[in-house]
C-alpha cells in the first residue's frame, strides 16, 4: 500500500515530461500572441485560464480578427469537445476520493497529455492527480511568459522546430499504444485516414479543422469499438 | 489590445473551455457497463491525437521536408518508447537540422 505523499510525488514526477513539452509549445504561443499585438500579461493570462493548445491558437486568431463572441464560443466548443469525452473517460477511472469540489477543480487540468497519463492509471486517486496537474500548469504558463518576453529574438528556424513539439507529444502517446495493441493501431490508422480525407478532398476540406478532428476521431473510435471491441477496458 | 476588447473574449474562451471539461466530469457518476461505450472511450483519445497530428504536422514548419524529418524522428523515438519529452525534443532537433540544411546548403 502506497502512502499519500508518495502517491502525490509519483504524480508530480509523471508531470515533468509533460511540463517540459508544454514549455516548448506554449513558448510558441507566447511568440505568436505578442507578434499579433497582445502584451505579455494578456498572453500569460490566456494560457493560465485556458490550459489548451489548439483552442488558444484559434481563440487568439478570433481576437485579433475581431470575430464575434458566438464564433469564439463555438470554436472553443468544437475544438475542445474532445476534453468532454476525455472527462467522461476519466470519470470512469476516478475513485471515490475524487468527489464534489475535487471534480470541479481537477477538470480544469484535463488536457490531452494529462489525460493520457491519468488514463494509464488502474484507478485514479486524488493524491496522484493533484501531483500530476502541478508542473504541466507551470510549464504552460511560464513557457508562454518566456515566449512572450523573449520570442522575438529567436530566428524562424527555432520557432519552426518548437512548433513540432506539440505534435511530438501527441506521437509519443499514440505510437506506443498502437505498437502494444493491434486494435489501437487500427483506431489510429482509421483516424489518420479520415483526417486526411477532410484535409485533401475538395468539398470536405471546407469543413473547419476543429470539426474535422472531432468527426474523424469519433468515427474512427466508434467504428473500431463496433467491429473490434476491446476486452481489457 | 484595449482591455474592453480583450476581456470579453478571454472570459468566453475560458468559460467554454472549462465547462466542456468540467460538466461531464461532475455529472458522470455511474460506471459505464456497455461494452461498445467502454471500448469507444478507450479508443477515443488515441483517435483524437492521431487526427490532430495528421496531416497537420506536415504543414507546421516553413518547409515540408523539415516537417517530414521531425515526424520521422518522433515516430522512431516513440516506437522505442522514449517518453513524451524525448520524443518532442527529437522532433524539434530533426526539424531544426533539416531547416539548416535546406536554408544554408541546398538553397544557396
């Protein structure tokens, strides 16, 4: 039986690689935000209150373009809808120590990578999650700060390279899972296939990238769940 | 950006993002027993991440070839289960190397 402190520490340590990856990705966000006309405080506040990559980049564009509030709300809903599904999945993993106020608090930290780690737990405990969520949050906000303050001095090449960090983190999650399970491999292949259809096929490519991701992912997961239901979940 | 312009955008953005995460977590109390739904839930995150990565990663840099280099490095590192940070860093370094080659050696 593990003690509470060691559970919390284990969570904290699991957050280190996520925090480092977030630093690189949010660094890019800081650069883009400041070069679009926001000051560093505004950039950092967006990161501290949203803690999401794709949604923030899209939201920033809408701000800059003076889009409507409806457009802002809808874009965030669609791009971030995957978090709703992740929250449902984590609600199945969370044990009884995560109740009431803890659900309201922890949900704020449901990001792709934190989800991936939390979902790997046999049984998700409050101590583990409250350790896990700490460093990624600081990595994300401090990375934004660093990018906002110092990003303008970096050459394009470095910015390009840092832009790949986000995708690198995604790849680090789904490739090992696909390697370990042929069913997950099928899911990944289907999702990539659908997503490419939305990108390259004329007509379909007029659908916004947020919707395209949702549709591709839901279709791939549903098809695989119907044809190849998993035994061990 | 004027505060009166910035603040409503920020609040809408943060509120929608938070509620999308919180409401399902707070409201889902029962265990799901259905096999299809359970499989769907298990598969979905991988599907989301894969769909977000492809084909977007190919257009994330200034040159297609630097993106391909980054992608290849990330896939190899991930295949050998090197962990989040190492994989992300491999992608960055490979892309950087490719851009240096493209900009300073191939173009000039």
